[in-house]
């Protein structure tokens, strides 16, 4: 019997869709906070296979989600390429910047990344042994544009200004960074699959700030290259693409890139997306994560509305973005119970 999540990814319409949640292993869970304290800091947790596997399993034990997502971070890849990476409590990630051709040339070659990333592959191996047999294991990476925005700015930015500025000022270096990330992402995801990931997801969290031709060149084209290469190496592994806040860019994205599923943020309505995006195949999403904070009847109504809107095609229920640390674990239980109640 094929796993529930894989059935949706294969194009099956299910009366009750499979469910998992972005950032399901995270600070809203007391057991996550305890394990993270045991590991020390966030990066030590990411590079500790036993503890990273433990936090991945916590939301599966608590809620019985249909999928587990590997616990790691999209910024481990630039670190493996040689960027310094650290996290400032309460603020977020910091990286040494890559903004010149000389700095780009100093980064590691693609095949050197595994030395740093081996613990991540070990986490995947542990998880593929320990997950319940009905639970699907999802691996992931950041999309080149999104990862590049952090490498160029050295931190998270609201409008991705420094990356847009480099794109205008020194297009060769900008495209060189994207090209290195595209090649290393193929290698990184391929190794996760060899270690036991059954699905992979490409997070392009800042795709929405690329407009017009830039969206095609720097969000769609890199996704298409990565997916094409992975489909040659691992033809049976489904791929979820998440060009967050793409808006109209969601239309035709799966067909153009070869993705098996497109993940939707909550800036598009489920009704619109059913008509314009789900016509091409499986979609994932798109409950606003604020409902995990506020709960109540509004949460119940939204879960039922979204399930109904996507009921005529393949669907994976999820949030439109990651769950936030101030979410109430009881609301997650209510979301799942509502969805699964026939
Ligand atoms: O979804 C999951 O549960 C899997 C693990 C995962 C994490 N980050 C763990 C994490 C995944 C898939 C990511 C992806 C990621 N990381 C993205 C793309 C998705 C998105 O949210 O848009 C981005 C942009 C990052 C970079 C990143 N990592 C930022 C900006 C931050 C700081 C913000 C914050 O919430 O503090 C992180 C830290 C991070 N990554 C945490 C977790 C659980 C919180 C760290 C902690 O425990 O203190």
C-alpha cells in the first residue's frame, strides 16, 4: 500500500488529504525547546544526527503527521561552500558575504560540500529506519535565489535589496553565485535521496520579489535545472517546488519546471489556486499560520474551506508558511482533527 502523501504526489484525489506542516519541528513545541537546549545552539542541533532525528520525530509522535521533514536549514549549504554562518538569538542568521568575483572564486568546489553535510545525510539514514512505515520522509534545500539573497546580504532582508542591487551592478558574479548554488543543490538533494529521502522540496521563500523576466530567469529556470537533473538520477522521487508569493507566477510553474507539486502560500486563495494551479496536478497548502496562534471556530472554518476548495484534485494540506514560535500546540491538534473528520 502506497503511503498517503505519495499517493497525492502521484496524482490521486483523496477525500481526506495527507497533512504535514512547515517548521513542524520547532520552538512552539516544549519537547523541541528541551532537545535544542540539550544540543546547545541551533547549528549544533542541525549537525547532531541523533538529536536532529529526535526533533524530526517529535511532531510525528505527538500528532501523527503523514510526513516528516528532515531537520536542517537551507543555510547549511552556503556554509558547506565555505561561508561563515552563525545565528544571533532573537534576530536570525548571519553569514560572511559573497558579493565579488574574488569572493565567489574563494568558495569551495561543488564536490567538497559533502564533508560538511555528511551529518545531515546521517540524520536522513536514522530517520528512514525510525519513522513509522506510513510516514513519508521529505528532504529539502533552499532554491538558489533564496539562498543567494542570504549569501549576498549576509543576513535576512525584508526586500532582498542587496541581492537585487548585485544583480544590477555585477550580473556575472550574481549569476555565478546562482550557478554554483544550482549545481551544489543538485548534489545535496541527490545525496539526501540516496540516504533515504522519499520526496524533496525546494524552498524559494523570496521568489515573490523577482518580477517578470527576473522571475523566469532566477526562480523558474534554476528550479527547472535542478528538477531535470534529479529526475535523471532519481526518476521516481517526487519534487515539491515552493516559489513563495509567486502570485500569477504559480500558474504553469509545475509544467514549466517539471515539479510534481507546487506549494502555495496564503497570499493566493484556495479557490483561485484550485482553478489555475491545481488543474496541472498536486498542490500543497495553504492555511495561514496565524490560525495556529488564534485557533477557535475561525480555524475550523478555514480548514474545511481549504479542504473543500481543493477537493476535486490531488492536494496535500499544509500551512502557507512555517508555524511560528507563539503558536499553541492545541491548535495544531484541532487542525488535524478537523481535517481528518470525514
Ligand atoms: O520545516 C521544518 O521543520 C524543517 C526544518 C527547517 C528549518 N528551516 C528549521 C529552522 C526548514 C525546512 C527551514 C527552511 C528555511 N530556513 C527557510 C525556508 C523556509 C522559510 O521559512 O521561508 C529559510 C529562509 C531559512 C533560514 C532561517 N533559518 C532563518 C531566517 C531562521 C531564523 C528565523 C527564526 O525563526 O528564528 C532560521 C532558523 C531556523 N530554522 C529555526 C528552525 C526550527 C529556528 C531556530 C531555533 O530553534 O532557534
